[in-house]
């Protein structure tokens, strides 16, 4: 019933202390049949295998992925989630923002430095494709791991909601006037892409469990019977050890936790991974979350396996985590980007997600290419079209204020940076009131934060990485509803930026212009300084949404 390549729980070899090198992967993206929950369906794999392989490197290495699109019927691309892409924003991966989609039969090379150790993942950032299976762990080992010696073995535990339908029909059904705002609901939960979740558990040993959520929608509660999780890392950042009974892992978040088999341990210990039953998601009476997974810490496979009973979910408040380096909040703040998120309806009556009243529509010209080719005009946000552009200057200390006016929790992710979580109050707090007295002095750093319902978060970063970086909800269905802002960081340093020939060739094959404003105009014959766009019915997985040629020329 399980795919032949299913992992049980992968035991990694510990990092070797080799000096910086290059790690190369040659990958064909291919359709594969798999049945991770017993239901067989086509999934997107690599080199005719699924689950997709992990990328494993050591801090300071250069990772090279030679990717060939052998899907035949879909474009593709990869994003390396949590990797900052210092000075290599063109390798970040989101289609229509930093590259063109890779058409069937074509290829692309990604080449980037892994500048920080941690637990990351890679996934397609092209037309909602990763719930179809194109995702995998990306582990960056640390030659000077501050927790070295505190654990004996490493295991990866990936968590995901899972769907029996492919993404494109799910999105087509979602983006109809009759649907309202309902995202597709998962059919099941899987760990390690269909693995049995059994972790060998030997008395006296401590395990570093790298928990990664590959989910498209549902957050997961994680609880181990009779064992606390000693959290040492959130996303790509070390924290001071924090003992947690339960964690709530949103889509795309990672937690590295230490779990010890102590002397009194003498049986198998179950652990529970449960998709969110939080009241934040219960505002629709038809929503149910029956999907739970029980894994096992296995001391003796001949003994009983039991289930883990959790009576109430009270996850640890991750906004109180303390960074391991004790890093103080950046400051003083020189730019505040206020983003009010609410669901909205477009002119076709289709449910969308809006930031400050506007939904994100991928444009004809990738935003980074516009920034590179529009000269001094690239500080003018209107040339970027309907991507919710925000301009920040080099060395700005930026606060993103995200006001979540929806009832549900939404996990927001920033590309290009780990941000400081300055403040993340509980549900029902309302919009950010402008006070800073609740801010952390030593805020935790991460790249995905769950923003509570009818509440806000304040996230801080230093604009030291020129590029075009997305800030978006990591519920993949909400990305497709337009819940993305585009941060254009240090545009003055992007002028004249050059791009690899293979990247540009994909644009050529896709008939996508690589210069000019969002509509591909370097000269605007109409001189209409009026921004309008089509949205809705012509969806961007069908064809690129054309932007009216009435943007300011550049
Ligand atoms: Cu969302």
C-alpha cells in the first residue's frame, strides 16, 4: 500500500566537519504514482521516485540543483524555504516573481550558498504545485553546532495534510463565485510522506527530531507521550532550550527538538500528530478535522503499541522563545510596512485574499526582472503592477505590521530573511495599536509566524539582502487567492542585475518578456497612469494574467 520509496523515519548521519564544498544534485521532475495513505494517485516526484530526496549540506557549502522538467504537462520550479539567498535572489524560485516557470522539456540550474545551519525544506513555488508532492527536506549541518554532544542521533519527521485530488482541479473549484472562501479540505494526514512514523528509541540516547511541516493548509499539534520536547531551533534559528509538552506546527514551520530515552523508560511511547482542531478554524460548522496520526518511539517492537491521549491542546507560545545568541531587537526602525489582511471578492465575484484592499496577481514580467531593467523608475511601486509592492531601502530597519482581520490563524512567511518576532498577541486582540511596550527585547527569529485570528504580529528585519522577496500566508490555497505582498528590497542595487542564460531561456520558451514594467512595456504609448488589471477567470496556471499596458512605462 505504501510507495516503495516511503521513508519510515530517516536516520541521518551526523555532519562531517568537512570544509566548504559544493553539493550537486541532478534531478528530473517526473510524475510518479504513490499511495502514502493507501489511496493511489499521481504525485510529482524526482528521478521517478517519491518521496522526493532530501538535500543535505554543511553550512558554507554551495548547493547546485540541475533541474529538468520531465512532467510533460506542467511548468515547474523550486524554492528553497528558509535559505536567505544572500545576493542570489534570482535563485529564490517563485514563478513570476524571481524567474519564469520552467516549461516541460526545459531545465534550470539553482546555485546558492547555504549561509546558515538549520532545518529547511524545498518545494515548488509554481501554481500551487507542492501539495502534489514536489517537496523535500533541506538539512544544513553546523560544523560548530552549539548543541553538539547534546544528542546522539538525528531523525526527520515531516508532517503534511494530504489530498486525493490534484492541485489544479482543487484550485479551479476553489476560485469560483459559488465557492466563497473555502479552501480545499484535506483527505488525510501523512508523516514522512507515507512512512510509519516509528523512531528507534534506545535507553540512554537523545534524539534530535527535525520536525518539518509540508502542509498546504492545516497546522498540526505534536505531543509525545511521557516525554517533553526540548526545543533547540525554530525554523532556521537556534533558541535557548525550551521544554514543550505540545507544539503547534503551521504549514512550512520547522522545530528541532531533543527527546531523550531516560533510564526509567521501558516500553514503546506513542506520539500524536493531529491536524488543527483549534477554535480558530471552527467558525464554519461544517469544518471537521478528523485527521490524526499516531507514531511510536520504539524500544521493543515485540511489546504493545498504544495510542497517545491528549485531552486539551495547549501548545507552547513560540513567541516567547529566546534566541540562542541572545540577539537584541534591531533598531531604530526606519520603515514600517502596514498590511491589513482580509478576505475580499473580486469583480467576478470570486473569493480572494487582500492586503490593504488589493489581491496579488502575478504579472507578465517577473517582478525581479522589472526591478533590474527599469533604471531609476524601479523605486516607483506602480511599475510592478498588482503584486502588492512595498519598497524598502538598503539598511532600512523594517517593521512589518500584519493585521489579520480574519477569524482564523494564518502562517505568514518572509523570503530572504529570518525576521524577529517582536510581538504576536493572542486571538481577538485586534489591529496593532502602535504600542511598543509589549515588544520582546530579545525576540525569536524565524521565517514563518502564525498570526492569530483577529489579531496582529510585528516582524522586524534588516534590509541587508537586495532582492525581490515575497511575504505571504503559507496556506498554499491562500497564496492562490492572492495573499502575497512583494517586498522590493534595495531597488537601487538591483539596477542592471544580470540573469543566468538558462533562466532567461525559460522566459523565451514561455514567451514572457524579461524587461520593462509588469506588463512588459519599456515604452508606454498610451501614457495612462492608471492601474487596472484583469483578475479572476483567467487564472495564472492557465496562462499568465495579462496586465493592462497602462502602467507607467520605464
Ligand atoms: Cu492564510
